[in-house]
């Protein structure tokens, strides 16, 4: 910054700078919408969010049991995500008249709220989902690198992955080594993976094609690697909890911006000048 030199930085530097800067912003996102412009009372806003605090603590405590022994930083990420999501919904319901209007009245008023309010809710809730997805995909990821013979199995988180063999298959302009893996959850077949390692005929370049199972709560990746003695193959197995929420949260953030811009109150037209009449 001072010597005008170029430096190459990686993930550790990014985490040390990005997280401390963004954490106050994430916390403020839950309080800001409850503050009136130039005359907001922070104490009143925090009092309205007391139940949000309790829900955040309860969910974080439950999450601590689930992720016990894995990552303390993951609990912070989960707490921030829950805080953002619940506070955003609480602000939306408050705007619709809760608790004075009752549940039925509040639900009746929700569709009538301005589109700018809906856009803000979607965007802020999307931020919460992005935080949760980033926490799961980075801090709660399970990775296993193992060499398997046909018929052997490996444990990945709460899954069981069975290697069923590999074969050479031709492609349009490449030859591929295709592996066959089955994943079981609770003793029941969940999915069959067919990852490939391709070698292109023209330039000899090699690429790996991961096989992915994406569900609403997690992603599971299987990547086949080089062969090992005895007819086995090295495999990389990944389990990334909450990773799909990164995409869903990003979509909601964009959708929130579009919905807000569609509110006529936010579109300001340029005044048209009048032609002066000749004297």
C-alpha cells in the first residue's frame, strides 16, 4: 500500500481483511431497516429485536451440537446468517402490522406492502443465505482423498461411497476414464456418480470432470484421479453443506434489486422545460 509494489495475496489475507470489515455490516443489516431516517432510536429498534436475539441464540446452540468439534468460526457464520434472516422477516412482519393486526391481519397486509419493501426483504434475506452458504462451503466442508479398489467403500461425513469400477470411454475429441461410484445415506442408495478424467487427442491436455449431486441442503462431489497399484484409482470426495444457498442467496439479492427498481416511487422523472412564449 505504501511502497507501490505488487503483491500476490491468497485466501488467508482475504479472510483477515474481509471478515472484520463485513461483520459489522452484517450485524447492522438486521437493525438498520427498523431505524427511521435521521430520527431513528437504536434502543427502540433493539427492543423490537429481542425475540430475534433469542431465536438466534437458540438456533446457534442447536447448530453447536451438530457441528461440535469442527469449527468455532462456523458457529459465528451460522449465528450471523440466522440473525440476518430472522431480523429481516421480523422487520417485514412489523411493517405489515404485527403484532397489533394479529397473524391473519398481518398476512393480509403483506401483499399490499410497497415493492421497495419487498425488494429490501428479498435482498437482505439473500445476504443471510449467502453468509450461511459461504460458512458451510468453506468451514464445514468434509474432504476425503482415498485409493479404492472395485467394491471397496469410503466414509464421507454421514455418507458411504462405494467404488464400482472404471472404464475407458471414447468422446467426440477425447478419451475418458470414467469411474462409477454409488453413494448411500442411512443404508439406502442416494445417487450414482460417473466422474471422468479426459485426455484430448489434439494436444494431449488432461481435464477432470467432477460428478456432482446437488440438493437443497448440500453438494456432494466425486472426482476420479490417477490409477493406483492393484487396479484401484484415487478419488477425491467432497461434502459441502449449505453450498447451494450461495446461488439461491445471490439470486434473491439480484431479484430484490429488480423488485425495488420496479417501485414507481423510486423512479424520478426528469422535468421537461417549457417553451417560453415570444414577447
